[in-house]
C-alpha cells in the first residue's frame, strides 16, 4: 500500500479513537436489554434513491487483481456472493496503462454494475510540484489538457464495453501528501470553466478525505454550490468517510441540491493485518454503512480495496473467501438493491439498536437491524397501514453468516423478531400492494429483477436483425451481421477469422434469472459455410461452487453446409454461477453462422432446422483375402434412410478443459426415420477369432472409460465414414444390451456410468 494510505490509517484511527472516547463519556454501555420500543416503518415517506454498494480493484497499488472466481463472488448475487453493484476504477495518469482497469470493469459491466472513475494524479507532463501542500499540483494553464485526459479515459472505457457513470475531479485534494493538491477555489474554477468539456460521462465533484469533518473540507462543496457554472456542471457529489463521525455526516445543503451524494471510499475501523474476521469488531462496518445511508443520505457506499486482509474478500490465495466485514456489507448489498429508496422508520428504538428501511416496490420492503449491544432483545416491527404477506430473515452473528429463516410469523402489519447480541438482521418483507409506486428515476438503475419469460416462454429470443443481441466474440474471432446465410428473416450472425476451434461466439446469461439446479430449454440454429463441414457444439462455461471455471456441452450437431438445430429442451444448469453460453466447433477454424438463438422455460419445444435426410441404395459383393483371414460377404440390395441430426444429449467438450460436473443426460433418441429391408442372404465365414472386450466402455482404446468414449460412439453413428471405431473399440463399446453391436444405448450407458447412475459396465438390462 502507498505510504499515504498508511498515514491515512493512522489519522483515521486517531480520529476514530477520539470519537469513541467522546461517545463513551456520554453514553453508558447497555449490558442487559430484554425488549425495545417498536420500530414503525412508513412505506410512503421516501428519502434518497439507493444506487448500490461496492469497492475498488486497483492492481497498480494492490499488486494483484481479482480472479475470475473472486469477480463472481463480488458481483454475483447468488449463495456465497456479495451482491456488489458498484465498482470504482483508477484513472492511471499514463494512458498506456488504462487497460489494467478493463478486466474487472468489463466483468462488472456485464453484471449491470454502476462504474465510476477516480484520478489521483494528472499525466506527468501536466503536473508541477505541490510544494508543502502535496506531492503534485496542476497549474491552471493545463486545465484544458487535464479535462481532455479525463474525457479520453471515459471514451476509452466506453470503446471497451464499459460505460462509466461518472468521473471525479480528484481523489482527496485535502489530503494530498502522496498525490495532487487542489484548493477549493481551484477545483471550483476547473469545474466551472472546463467541466462541460467532459462529455464522455457525468462529472463528480472532488472526493474529500473526511467530508469536511475537520479543516476546510466542506469548502470544496459549498464553493461549487455557490458558483452557478460549477454547480450546473457537477452531476454527482462524492466524499470519503475517514474518521468522519456520525454527527458530521449530515450536510443539508448538499442533500437539498438535487444531486446524489456518494460515499466513494473508506475502511473501518482499521487496516490492521488479518483483521477482516475480527468479531464483534466487524459490526463497525455495518454501523458505518447505516450512518452513511441514514444520517448522510448517501446513495452509494464504496469500500476501499475489495480484496485485502482487512476487506470484504480475504487476500489469501486466488479464491479469497468472504470475510466478516464482507458479510456486514452483504447484509445491505444483497437485499437493498439499485433503485430502492430509503424510507422512514424508527431508527433507534433503544440504545445500541440501529434500524433502517428501504422500499423496493409497493409489495416489498427491506429492513436492516443492527444490535451492537451485549444482550439479545425482542424487537417489534410495524409496517404502518400495510398487510404483511411474508417475512424472510438473513442474519449474521459471530457464528452465522447470512443465515436464512424463511416464512417468519407475522400478524397484519406486525411481526416480532429476536435480535441477538452483536448481530445484523435483514428482513425482506412481502406486502399486499397499495398501488404507491416509487419516484421515477431520470437515470434508471440496473434492474435487479429476474427476466420474465414472454408469452412463448422465451427469456431470450435473439434474431440478429438489428444487432448482435449481446453475443460477443469468444477468443480470436470476429462477428458480423450478414444477410448471406440467415436461417430466418434477413440477417444471421457470421463468426469468422477464427484461429482455434474453441474460438467462436458467446453470451452471458443474466445472473438474476438463471440459477444452478434449474432446467431451461436452449435452441440455436447454426451452419457451416456451403463447402465446409464440422461438428458444432452449443456449450456452457460457468464457475462451480468451489470457484473453479468449468465447461459442459448442451447440444451438438454435424453441419455439412446446412443449418442444423442445436437444441436441448431440458438442460439443467450445474450448481454454480457466472453462466456463459458459447458456440464452437469440434475441430477446424472455418467460418460459421448462427441465427434464432433462444433460451426458454424448461420443456419448451422450439422448432429449428429440419433434419436433412439422404437415401442410399447399394448392391455390394466384397471378397477380402489375407494370410490370416478370409471373409466373404454377399449382401442384397438394401435401402436405408438416416438423419443427420445429432441426439440432444451431448458429450463433454473436446476443445476446452473437461468439466468435473457432467451435464445430466436426457434420453438419447434413435434417428427419427429409419427404413431398412433385410438382406435376402448374408454369409460370413472367417478364420479370425472373435474380438472380446478388454475394457468395457473404452471405445477409443485409450486405456480408460470417460466421456470421450461416448463422444466417439455418437460421432461414429452419425458420420461413420469420418469417425471410425476399431474392431477392439467396437467390442469394448458394446456395453448395453451386449451382443447387439454399437448403438446409442452404449453411449448413454457410458454417460450414466460417468454420472454415477450405474456402478459398473456393461449395463444390465
């Protein structure tokens, strides 16, 4: 960590200690409380809109960045995830290093997070020495160039898929020993005369160290408010809370300015090594969040580093666990979602009890209750004038983390709950609707509600008529809308310039809608170009419950230049999160098209390309003679009609690492149309002994039985001229209804064996 941050820790720690001494001298400790006054919630008296909760990932200073598993843990909102909806990013003074902000920002953007940026220093060619005031200073002659620098960063992020909500003028201009000093007059001058040149995103005020708790910090805000041009150019006010006591968090002039106020950086109560799981010390985090939202009317609450030994995610390893401080944040961030409004309630029904309430809709409110006392209490909650339908509680104590109690007892507008000593409880309360909607948001927050399927049962129906519908290039590939080979209507999505078979096209599934353990119907029409062929896979990438990235196949089909149907009407998502659909080929790098990509409710039968059929009539007489074997086969005319459509149950990926969790198989159908006339005479004589199985199920003779054997069986059945199995492999592959040859049932038996549905092969029928 930078020296300035260490100094900050000392300063904020001294201030916090002074605060605690002053409070403890006037407020005796409550050691035994059995009941508290009722908490009354008024759902129709609203305060500020909540934009969200988050932190920063800043590898330039941290020396690391969040792993994929940690990104999912931070910005996902499933079990074992924090539900963060805000990310702060660093504006590096060197534009060549801006790329360092992209990985986490792009991930968070896909999850719908609000992202804002903060500069610590201007480019070195624009700065001068700050003298006694700070490390650096920006002379007025360079204000225009600095405005361009900030605007360019916004455009850079936008061009890379990240739309910043805002960018601030400066990080802590009032605590600038390690970065850039500005006086209140200078920041006001810059905003008034150059702020309108920043058009790539909204402009945030400077982010002060202590919100004016001491010194001249409030001058940075009052001077903006009192300058008409600066006031007009400021879209958001930002501040930090280092050592800021509760009674200094209220700033009526800003609260009545018509702009949101964001708390953009803090850690509390300290930055001690390995302090993130100290209990009940971590309760200070929950109390600080409460005070910021209730006293300061903050719309955003942002922690310092998301991952650190005193932070939300533990610093150890590349798969850090959520800490107790993280669970304090989660008591708010997982349930008080973007677009909710803080509403009126009894804030302190007794000493050491802090309560806040939030309105999600006319049928849902959330209540967060903190007990910092040493005794458990029975707390009454009254949602004034409303009828409670359901109450679910999520609680963290010294021994619990977001422990859920569903369907708590309620009577009319009231319910009672125990608040254990040193605990935080969040109540999600479902109400009978009263028709009172929330105020309209001129800058709508990201929706946290699941996608509602349409009348056809479709969650997504991507036609590629007006764009890529949020499908993106996967690996080294390029996407182009093309009218040359659409399956339906006028456009398809062309995937070209692929360098490897796994390079293709992908789409992230909405994390609020698609949950592990639930089944869905998937359908995509895909085709290779007219003169090429390949086995095409519809696949899934996801993060499993241990944080590992895994892969699975949903469907596959062989395309010989015609559209094929990649479909599975009942595919169960493996347990995990961060689900990404993608389409690849088994081998080769030829271009392909997709069209009519649909994800629907489980069981939805989606019509796709009709299977192509071929009819072959042959009359064959073959005589083969070797020194060891003589085989004579006479076969009469045989007419066979077969389909090219692959079964819906598909194997594990061959072009990506094999997943631990194998997708659940569905019943593999036989070809839809098979007509065969028996030969009049078939005679086979051979001096070669019959081949016996040496490892049942090992179709590819690699010495083990795994999903690749099922792959080979199904490929051989669909395209025997391309995918051939040796005599020994055929003997091994006959593992269901032994003696009937190699069939789809053998592939299914191997999948059952891999899933543990049967204990051994061959399968006994």
